[in-house]
C-alpha cells in the first residue's frame, strides 16, 4: 500500500479505523454498549488480524443514534430495531423517489 492509498482512506466512511476503546471514548459510552449493539446485529465491526473489533465512521454514527435512543430510556434491543426500521424506511423512500422520477421521465417522453 502506498501513502496515497492510505490518505484516500481518510475520507472513506466504511474504513474500520477505530478500535473499540477509541470508538467507546468518542461516543461517550462503554465497550459493553458497543458489544451489545453488535450482539443485536445493529452493527458488525470488522476484525483486525489480531481479532480486535474495528469500527468505521458510518458504524459510529449508527452507534451514536442507538446511544441517543438508549439515553432517552429506550431498551437497547428496541433501539436497534428502531434504527433498522428507520434505515428500511429511508431506503424505501429513496426507491420510491427513483420510481417517481423514472415514471415522470417516461410520461414526459410519450
């Protein structure tokens, strides 16, 4: 890997750059919380060659949303379900918008 390749990863939201300890520190939570949301399959951290969990910025944003819900009194398992449903809704809305654009283009062409 060249230095240019390494710098390119700085902007990659999916690059697993953060250790569990650093991720927990950044989120102001415990490593146990990160393990719990992993157990509920909200996020699946990648593993280093040594087997240590590594988190991406994208995963940290999801974990931060889970922490926000838990801090408001939502049980961890329910928070994970809520976030999964929010993601499904967002994807469905994106697909619907694409279909509407496609239908509008088709209608305009006829």
